C-alpha cells in the first residue's frame, strides 16, 4: 500500500493551495458584496471572470478532464485531492477552475458521446468557460430514487423526437451563461428496463423549453440556480441524440462515477473548511473564563471531526483508485458507499462548526450555513442515501449469504 | 398523576385546531404568493391582518397572557398545548393569535415591570396587535452563552442613560410594524455579577438607533427579521428603565422560563407537522414497486419520531406544570432540559421528513427546510445547548456527589 | 395535568427508599460473597431469604399485585415508581419484595385465569415467596418477533394434551425454588391466527420436561437462570389449560402490558443507579489535574443522561396511567414506545457510566456491566425493538395518512 | 496511491484464510466443549496446542515480529491485514499463530530492550510458544488515562529495586503457562514527568507477587485472565531493569504503536465476522412472511456496517503505513484516531448483529456477546477514548489556530 500522492498531484496541490490563498479566499467577500449590490441572485459577478482568467493563466484549468487533449489528463485518484481543495470555497473555486458540476459531467459526456458538431458547438466553449450547461434528469412527479420512474416522453416523429415533460433540480440552468441542456427521457417505455431512456442535447432557448422557476435550497437562491423546466412539444433532431437511442441509462451510469468522486471530495473540502473555522473560532472566543477550545466537549468535536474526515477521505480516494484500476463497475459498491458517507460526515462537522459559531454560524457571515444547505441536497441528489444503502446491502448479502 | 388536559385547555385546543384547519393552513399558500409578489421579505402581507381579525373575533387572541385582565389567563400547562398547535404553522399562526415571540415576552415584561406610561404607550397597542416590538440582548462580539459578557454600556448622565453598543439577532426589528425595543446593557460593570445589567425601553426611531442589516438564517430573510442594530449615544430617560437600575438580569430570568416553554412547544408542533407530512408523503410516493411507507427503514423513522415527540412533549409539559406549581426557579433544571431536548428532537424529525420528500423537502414547496433553519437557531438562541447542559450537570453533580 | 405521585405511592416510595438504604444496598456485597463462595451460580444465597423476611415484615411485599386481596392493590401508575426503585438493585430488590419477573406475571395470570386448584397449589406459595415459577414461550428455532411462529405442539389426547417442543430463555427455571412453568404452544395450527395458541400449567418435574442447559447472558449465569427446556411427550390434563383452549394469545397480551411497565421502570431505576455511580466516580477521580467531573465532555454525558431518564420515565408513567384509565388496548402504542425507548436509554447511560469507571466498569466491582448485559436482552425479549417500531409506525401511518 | 496489498502480504493472507477455514473455525466448537467440560475458565484446552503445532508447521507463526531473525519480518502495513484475519476468531487464532497480546508486545520489548539473558530465558520460549507473559501497568487506585498517575514504587536498595503496589487488568497472568511479567512503576517520583518510570522483568513466581483474583469482563472469565496482582516488597535485580532506569515511559510509547494497530485490526476482523454472521442470519430467518434480510431497516444496518468497516480499515492501514514510513511519532495522531474509531465501529456492528440474532446473540451460541465484551474493554485499555481525542484535538488546534 501507498497512501502518498503522485508527484504530479502533489505539484498541482501545492499550486492550487497557493491559488486558494492568494486569490480565492480573498475574493469571497468581494463576491458577496457584488452579489448583494446587484440584487440579482443569478448575477454574473465580475470577480468570477477575473478568477477564471487567473486560474487559466496559472494552468489551473480543466483539471478534471481525464483526457489530456482537453484538460489535465489526470487519473481520478490524482484529480480527487484537487477537487477537495476547490471544495473549501465551493461557490468560487470550482467555477474559477472550470471544474464545476454539472459542466464537468456534461463536458465528459460530450467528449465521449458527442458528435463532431456537438464538440464544436458545445464542448469547445464549455472548455473555454464561455458558456455553461445543465443536466435535466430529475422530475418532480416521481421518486428519483428509482431511475426507471422517469416520465418525460421522447416520441419519434420523422427525423425528430418530440419531448414533453417536466424536470426540476436542473442545476446551472439559471446561470446567466447557460446555453445548453442534456436531457434524459424515455424514447421507448416498452423496451427493457435499461434501454427505455435516451439522452438528447437541447439548446436552452429551443422552442417549447420554459424555465418555470428557480428552486431555493433552504432559503438560498444559488447563483447557478436549480430550475424547474417545462418541456412542451420540444423538437429535437435525431443527430442530437447522444450515443444512440436507448443509451440514456448507459450514459447516466458512465457519468455518475466520476461525478460522485468529485461531489464527495468537495464535501470533504467543505468539512475541512468547517473544521478550520471551528478551530479558529474555538481558540478566539471565550466563555466562562477560558477559550471555548479548552472545553473538552468542544475538543471532542474537533477530534471526532478530524477522525471522520480522514476516514471519509480514504474511502473516497480508494473509490477513485478503484475506478482507475478496475473501472466504474468494479468500483460501484465503493462509489455507493462514499455517496452515503461523505455528505453525512460533512454535514455533521459543519453542524458542529455552526454550533461553535453561535448566531454567526447560521448567518451569511461565515460560509457554514450555505455549505450545510448545499450538502443537505447531496444526500438526495443522484438518489437518496437509502438507494445506495440498498445497493450495498444487496451486494453484501449476496457475498456473505451465498445468495 | 394525571396526563389529561384541563377542561378549559381542551376546549381551546378544539377551537384552535378548527381555526388551523379552516383558516391557517389554507392561508399558507396565499401568504407565500403575497410575499413572493411583493418582492420584499419584510412585506406586511394582507392575509396576516385578515387572520388576526378572524382570530380575535373567535376569542383566540392573547392566549399566552397569564393575567386574565390582559389575555386568556391560562396557566403555563394550559397554554403550552396551544403553543404547540400554533407551532404547526409557525410563520402564520402565532402572529395571527398575537402570540408570537418576542412580543409575548415583551408584553409580559411590560405587564410586570412597566410603568403606567409604558402600559399605555406600548403594552396596549401590543395587546391590540397594532404594533410589534423587539428584544435587544445578544451581541456579535462576545459569546452570548455567558450573559456576563454583555458589553453595551448604559452610562448615567443626569436624568438620562446614554447607550452605546452593537446588538444582533434582535428578532422582529425588521417587522414593518415594529415600534419599540427592550434593550439589555450594563449600567454598572463594577457591581456584583448579576446586578451590572439593566433593561430599558427604547423607541426604534430614537436618535442614535441604526438598524444596520437583517441577518439571514440559512438564506432566509424572515419576515419579522433578525436585525443587527447599532446604538450610538442613544439617550434614554430614567423613567424608561424597567424595574430599576441593576434589575436587568432578574427581568431576563423572569421572561426566560415561559419563553422557553413556548419555544419548545412550538418546536414540538413543528415536529408534529413534519411527521404528518412524512407519513402522507411516504404513503403516496412509491419506489421499487411499493409505497415508501412499506419500507421498514422509513417505518422505523416514523416510529422513532412518534416516540421522540411524545417524550419531549411530556418533559415540556412537566416543566410547565412545575413553573405553575413551584415557580421558575424550582423548574429551572427542567427548563434547561427542554431547551436542549425539544429543538434537537424536532430537527431530527424534520431532517427525516426532508429526506422522505427528496428535493421538494429542501425547497419552499413544503415548510420543512424553513422550519429546520428556524429551529437550528433555537439551539443557539438564549444560550447554546452546551450552557444548559452545564447547568444540568452542575445540579446533578451537586445532588449525587454531595458536592 | 398533574405530575405528582399519589399519597399512597409517595408513602410507599419513602418506605421503600429507606429499605433500599438500610437493607438492600448493604446486602449487595454480602450476596456477591455468598455466591462466590458457593461456586454455584444458581445458589440460594441465605441473604436473600433474610431480605425477603424483612421486606415482608415491613409490608413491602407483593406490591405489584393490583388486587388488594393478594397484594398492595395499587394502580399501574402507583406501582411503577416502586418498580423503578427496586430496579436500582435489580438482582436483590425485586425478589426481596416478591416482585420479580416472571413470577409477577405468572401470579397475575393465576389470579385472573387460574382454577381454584391452581390458586391453591401455585398462586398461594408464589404469593408467600416459598416457590418460584417460569414462563416458557420463546423458541430457539423461530424468530420470536412474530408470535405466530411458535412451533411447540399441544395435541389433544383424551382428557390430556401432549406437549412436544423446545423452549429457551425460560427465565427463572434454574432458580433452586422453581416449581412450575406456564407454557405457550399451539393446540390448533388450523385455527385463526390468534386462536391457535393455548397456555398450560406444567410442574417443572413433570415427566418429559428436561432442562437442557442454562443460557449465559454476556458471560453471566444469572441466578434465576435462563433455561433451554425440552418437552418430550409431556402430558398435561385438560384442567391445566388456562382460560380455555385457544386463549393463549389473549393471555399473553393481558400479561404483556403490566410486564412491560415493570421492565421499563426497572430499566429506569438501573439508569438512575448508573447516573448516580457516574456522578460519584467523576467527582472522586482525577485526571490531568482536576476531577473528571470538571471536564465538560463528562458533564455533557451527565446532563444528557438526566434529560433522557426524565423523558423515558414520563413516557412510561403515561403508559401506566393510560393502562389504568383506558386499558391495555388503549395504551398499546405507548407500551410499544416504552419498550423501545426505556432499555435503549438505560443502555446508553450505563455505557457512559462504564466509560467513566474505566476497567472497574466492565468488572464485577460495580453492577454496571451486569446491568448492561441484562438490559441488552430486554431489547430482544418480548419482541425486538423492530417489532414494536413496526406496530407504532403502522398506527401512525393509519392515523396520518388516512390509511 | 496504491490500495493493494504487497505480494508477500497477499500470499500470507491466502494461506492464513485457508488455515482459518480448515482449522480455526472448526476448532471453535471443540474448544468450547473442552473448556466447558474442564470446569476451569483458565484451562489449557488441548485443541489450542494442536492448532499451534499446525500453524507452526504451516509457517503461520510469529507473523507479527518485524525482525526476520525472530519472525516473519513484515512491515506494519503487511502484518496488519493478517492481524485482521486472526481477529475473526479472536480467542483461538492469535494464540494459535503465537500472535496474541500482550505476548507480542512483550516479545518486541525483549527484542529491543532485553539483555542477552532476557532473550535466552524469556524471549526464546515466548517465540517458541512454550510460555506466556503479561504486562503489569494499569492500577486500580488511579485513572490510567493519565500515565503520570502511576503509584507503584520501585525503590533502589543496593543492586536491587524493591517493588510495592497493586496492579490490575494484567492480562494473560492467569494463563496456565504464564511465567513472566513486565512491570511498570516509578523509580524516581522527583524526576521530570516522563523519566519517573521504569520497566522491570519479574518472574510471576517471584516472592512477594500475589495474584489476588481474576477480573471478569462482563460475566466472562477469559482464559488468559485479567489479574489483580499485589506486589509486596518484591526484589528485582538491577539487571532486570529494561533499557535503563527512567526509560519506562519511552518503552511504553515504543510498544504502544504496533500494539494499537494489532488491536484495531483484530477489532476490524471481529466486525467482519459479525457482519458475516448478521448476513447469514438475516438471510435464513424469517419474520412476517419474508427473510429478515428483505427488511430495509436490516439491509440499512448491513450497508452501514460495510461502509463503517471499510473506513476504519483504511484509517488503520494508513496508520500502519505511516509507522512504516515516518515512524511511531509521525503516526501518533493517526494511531490515536484508530484507537477511538475502530473499537467503537466494531461495537456498533456487533451490537446490530446481536439484535439480528435475538436471544442467541447474547448467549454463547455465537461469538458475538463475547466479542462485544472484549471490545468494550478496548475503549478503556491503553487510555480511554477521551484521552486519545484530547491528543487529537490539541494537535488539530495547534495546526489550525496557530496555537
């Protein structure tokens, strides 16, 4: 075994950490003020563009992309520690480095399954960071814990498909630069369970596409936005079906693995940030005549937080390493495991940090409450915890019980 | 022992439950729309005035006031179950019935410690529901877990006191009808620990009072608002000192007991609402071929929620009964206990309900996320959990260990 | 509401507490030495007989019996606080006062459902404390979580029934004075679900009854013993069927309610004992230069323990009060709730007390480890937690979801 | 990063797993019967000698020893997975392979700090498995959480030291083959904190050494025994001081690191065994018409168990790897972390497994209750959890808060 980072990874970590210190953290207050002054939760704050330019100039750009023709060409295990670092400032750092979801997943999908036209029209500007994209899968009317529930219809009509249905939690769709959607629906409800779905590329301004509203998360209207979108007789040319009709489930599976690693590592980064804030606050505030940090109950929280972060990080790194060595499918139990473990761990730690901060913790004076809100959704997105536990238990029962 | 409600209480519960069904729950969507359309988080939505008129006409008004010259004249144990019911719709029902914090506590303080002038100028319109009030105690610079930390100065200057300092989490101060503040500060930092503080009555438009900003709670700008307020050379006449100079700590103690009962019972009401929503959702959504409610893990959550609600309610009712029979002081351990137990319990249940609702749970389509955010602050307000545990442990160690 | 004890209850509590101090606690070490010296885990230690004589002479005898012709004639709500007190020394106090399970349940069954002959032959000496009894229901081969699983056959053969089957966890059967068993089995597997079972009275020395072994509980061979018993062609006369053929399930239900109250209140007594020991230990041991009690993490445990005990006690008392006022059936949800809540709460507290005691806590120098082992079985006996949660959830879902 | 096992480790794992299947598991019932029939909890059951002979012949002997002159010469990261496997049958496998605590630690101490005479007289037969040894550090009168509390005196008297004091939890001292003790005490209470202690070699039959009693763990009298030992004027020659006077604390630190890895990996092995038993039981028992494993609450326990085991194992492996690469001191935070995390994790899983097994789970029909009792002591031995959390928190606060 070897728990060390690769040289390439270590070098990028060093540079990225320096970028966080020199540019990202100082920009947080600037960003907050620009957003507040704009009065628009989806405002394209100028500081973001500046950060993007800086990251690009430093070569901290498209780090996520596993193909070195398009990005850094890192393995999952090499990129994961970088995603963690970006997670420490989740609103700014991932976008600054052009590594924010769901654009990353969409760029990978365009790379793997897109036509030359898709690459030219959508992938290129996404890689440049000049446009944004969204991924429309979840629906309000059915439990998204069970992918076979999807109700959006995609009916063939000549050389087009006609889309009808309602999606929500389409993240990024309210971003001022969002131009394109990848949409999951059913082309053939009679096909076998995993061949009913297809994915199609739909410009956000296509006729029949209506962004109904932005969904708040707790009280936050995130800048990127989580949209409810109505699709009414939206006509999509056949050439905008990704990877072929009936391949929707397969593409969804392909994008899930890396996406979960990224989400979980960012969650770990948020937990590290929260632990850092907790330590600083506990050391600088006093009650009953001594720093809060000298109270053993608070010290216990700090210790438990450190232990829990370490364990969740190792499991996530192992899942990334498995993806690199045995592939998505061979790593599926570990990927399910981190999806359950990492957000829950981070939420526990952020909650403790909030408690140590008192009223300041639930306000916007610290990033804690917003991190909490964001991570709380992660226990629901891409299937709730319960679905992933179900997967793990079935595998375990099969292995142990001779089933 | 007798776990039954009194006849008076039972009668009011029946009427209040009917009012919830006929007026409050139906008004929730109306209120949401009026707020959304106004674009102002502190908008005085017309439906609130209608609800207030209706509640008053039905005699469901000032139920909290223990003195029957001013209100219902109920004991704590009789009012508590009514506070629980109002808690099921926490944004509307308490204000509709003129039973919302911190106005209730302020009205009790004016009743007990106010001059005739205070009663005429502030208590009367508060009882009528025509104005609102706020209570300025917590400060941003010091741990409010330790009341002796308060830094606001109240220096005598002839027949006035001059107030300087910064308060925050002054709830209700952004309510459009808020007119008056009760302010806690230090008149004599050299006096004995519990005689340093005084409470004074300050009109919100007094010269030198500046509402700096409203503090968000997990992204929410609550209608009543949680203000940061700057006091710069605010001159307060001696006759606006409540109960005498140096009596601030005593008044704070007097108001805390009933206030905590009310907060905890509303928390229990929110937990009941969440459990109700969880049961309905689990019965009507299906995954993997059966209603979610048929999954034993979800059923366990429901059972554990029921058990936890029952226990927290009984403890809160016992605290209320103790206040009625042996007084605030004799009930102080139980009051500390419910302050720890009830919000934590309600948060657990609401969190489970969110999980069962999927993405809808964190949005504004259900009241769950907002209840969560509100209750999370309750683990910090009036002293964080840790301070109350400290009180309980000291008492317990004294009792058991002969200390 | 009234959370006070009745006068009768208060008077008995005072006397019983005095008896604990004067006789029971001092006898614990004597008992331990007599048992150790005997080398027999089921030894009838002489100190037990002395305690019984003393309790009887003080009128602290058969307190459990609700019928004043046979015992104290207390309501459930009056007896419950006494069961709690006895629970503080669970090995000695209940037997000293002739209030130990399963004898109490068996005495109630004989009172309600026994023939005159049963009362003379078994009930009378049980009430005198000269013999002991056991209750054979649980079976090793099937999940006892589902009572309909019972496999013991009771086949009619003329004026007898012939019993075949294997029981275990038949508590008390290894007590040196155990003379009689009440046995549950199936007289008619074809009858409706709740009419298949019958209960019969079987002398422990009846031909065909073999006590195979005593089951240890976490290494403990309890004095009363938990027996595995083989029934091979045991012939039981028709007159020893209790309450009639097919009435087994009904009797089981009748005995369960009070039994669970008793178990839960004793669990609460054990938790109180553990909290007491924890406070004393924490006050008298030092680490890192101060008493352990001055560490806020330990203080938090103490506070949380106090809160949890209070809540569990109130719920148990409410269940007892409901049994007194609306009967077993009306109280069934609360009885299920306490069965889940009370043992789990007591285990948490005892576990913390063990931690504070260090190595001494897991040894026999303190009663903690034995209490833990005993209470751990309580989460399994009479149906595991999961079965009771299932009951509660079904009720809740029915109430809320219109199901 | 590389999460794979080394070739050497993989090869030994394969052989050890085969040995577990072919010899250890089948021997468990034989051992239980031999112990039961002997009537002596410390009986040297013949099957143990047979297993030892077999393990030795297969080269599965002294795997723990890092020096290949004495054993397998594995790194910590290579041995750890083997310790885990042995932990699955904790009573038999470690001793069968001559890898049981505290003999392993004692052998390492003799190797590093023993004289040639010590090596000949004690190390050689220990390596052969013909004698056993114990380690006397913990004392009943003081909190062992703070090593500076130790009270045993070791007073110089010519070329001897005279030992007086009382030790307990001296594990292995009741093993029929135990011949020698390593004893920790204070040679100079006036020296600096970490130079007061010395360690000495004392034959168990030395004059003045009295084994007072064996301490039960819950109700278990473990075969190796946990002794309370009285030292009265025990004279120890100067040449039996290990590593020099005042070096006791240093030696204690040196042995702790590997010991904790071993304990934690065995704990993980026990957790794996419990999960295996849980899966098998859940698959083969039915309630309410389907296998327990089909209930999603039980499936959740299985999934959570798998997740928790994986995370604890990775953290322990990382600690082992750090010991190999940066040494005991560089690994001390991770070693503190696993000491907290691994036993707590294993206890949770075993507790769930007990619940799934019903009454059988707390009895001796399955190894679960005994594993639980053993692991519960691990949260106390070598310092309770609280001490290790304190270490971690101090380090974390120093790192984050600039303290």
